C-alpha cells in the first residue's frame, strides 16, 4: 500500500519515469497539459452565461485544495481549534 499518490514517484521511480516519458512523447509534459487546460478554461470563463462546472476543471488537478483552504479559513475565523485551527496558524 502506498499512503499518498505522490509517494509513487519515490517508490516506483522507474515506472513513473517511463510513464512521464510516454506522456511527453504523446500528449506533452504535465505542465504543457495544465497550460492547455487552463487556456480552455479561461475561454469558457469569458462566457457570463456559463452555469456548469467545466469538465476541464477535473483534468487540471488540485481538486480539493480549495476545499482545504476554505476549511482552514473557516476554522481560523471561527476559532474552532482543530487541525486547521488558529493554534496552527501562528
């Protein structure tokens, strides 16, 4: 079992290198993929009538960072004193 998705780069170095090289040759680097996705998203966001979550958002990565950030802000503002709370923000 690998506890975190990012650990696969440490525990499966050769496999991840092969995968990265295959992607580089076929669909580009992760940075290139994210840049293209961001460009498509910005085009979609120009439409003020956009009323759905674009599929591209799920391809960008970092899906739950905003949830964690909002929970952290909520916890500090409301002085919840939990793992996200103010005692950890000092």
